[in-house]
C-alpha cells in the first residue's frame, strides 16, 4: 500500500475551510484509509486483485461506510487513521445493488461520525467536497456536474448516480460531503466525458439515499434480506446500438452456457434489447436468482437461442472471516 505522504491533490483543487459551513478539518478526519487483503483463490481476485486500497467514512460508532469492491471477500481489513495509527476492521456487509460496503472497526476510533444527508435534495452545480483519507491535501473541492442514470458492464445499474468535477485521483470509497458537512454519497469510479470538445475526468458517486433502506439489513445479516437478483456473469457494453459481450466471469452462468466475448445479445425472453439498461431491467423482472433466462444471441453470422440458469452471485464469494 502506497504511503499517504507520497501524493497530494494540487493546491488549487483542495477545499478551503472558509468556503464551507462546517468544521472542514474535523469532518475530514473522519475519512479513513482502507486496506484489504483478499485470498488468491477468491472469485473476485481475478478482476479486483488480492490487495485493495481506498477510503471509508465513519458514519456511526465504529461503523465505516465504503465502496463494496474494496472489501469483497476480504480476509483482513485495516483502517488507517490520520494520526498514523491503524485499527483492524471486519468486512461487515456488502450490497450488490447499490455497491455500498460496511466495515466494523474492531478497535476504538476516536473520531466523530458524520451525519447522512439527502442525495435527492442535491442539485447540479452544488459545491461539494470529495473527501479522501489524509485531510485537505487529499480531498477535492468539487461540484455536482450531473445526476443521471448509470449502467455498469458488471450487471449494475443506478437510476440516478451523482457525477462530480473535478475528479478525485484516489476515488474509491471517498466521501461526498455537502456544504454543511453531511455525507451525500460514496465514490465508486472515475470516468471520462467530453465537454466543449475536451476530455475531462469525473467521479461517479453512489447516492447515500440508497443506503438508508438497507443499512439495518447489512448490519444484521451482511446483505440485504430479500431474494437476490438473477446474475449471469456476463460483462457487456453498447456498441452502435448493439449489446456486445466484452467478458465472461469464470464459473458463472454465461461461462457454463459457453457464451463468448464478441457475442451480440439481440433479445432477452423474446424482447429485443439494444441497451444495457433495457437488458438489466428485463433480466431482473424475470424473477429472483435461479430463474431461467432465455437469450437470443448473434455469433459470427449465426443467430441462436440459449437459456442460462441464473444464480445468486454471492454464492460464488468467500464469506468474510470472523474475528
């Protein structure tokens, strides 16, 4: 894990205390560094690696909110505090639908939990802070650049994600803070967009309102207590109004059905699809995990029908190790 002292946000992009209606430095101290170790034989190790580092924010007594991919299948989690101390954590829960992850500190965190705000009340143009571990020098004074639907290739969809600019260079698990110091969301990705003919980077933030209905379940059960969505293990993207397979998860339903990279998905359950969002919504409307999913596929000049037996992706993951 790289030392926090090895990089800084350029001074022009750092937040200034006088620009916000809260104690900026005190709030930023509640954003911690997160470092996790994942077994080499874990399902997610192939795509996400066996060592992951990012950020998290304290939202309750010992409870740290982060982005779930940092702690998926973690056998060890360490929380790095601003004073240089390190506290062991436990990967408490992960919500596949939103992407949020929760870590329970196993030692005392002498920090103030930050309150949850309302992502629904945010507006494009709002001044915000994308807060990383390490205080002002590792946080970005940003604005909400857009609020819109986001579809991810890994069978993921948000009805209204938050996008911020300028972007944070170490975005994973960053805390999006409002002008009054409330948590509005958690950083997930860095994306590129074109504006005025120029490419610029933005952060995709998972809205905090998606946490509120599920946090109780995550704390009690480690996951949301409802039937899981069907999962195919098929990575896709849109190319020229066609849904193209760009990757296959090993051991997943798509791999068992021998789908291949480059296949084009023409229809699902008889309904033509040309976009990720339409595909995901139709897939999830068919029932819960385990439901059969009929696809019409085009491959090298041949169109054929195939039925995939969907699964609950959590069954492929290692459970968090209890401490």
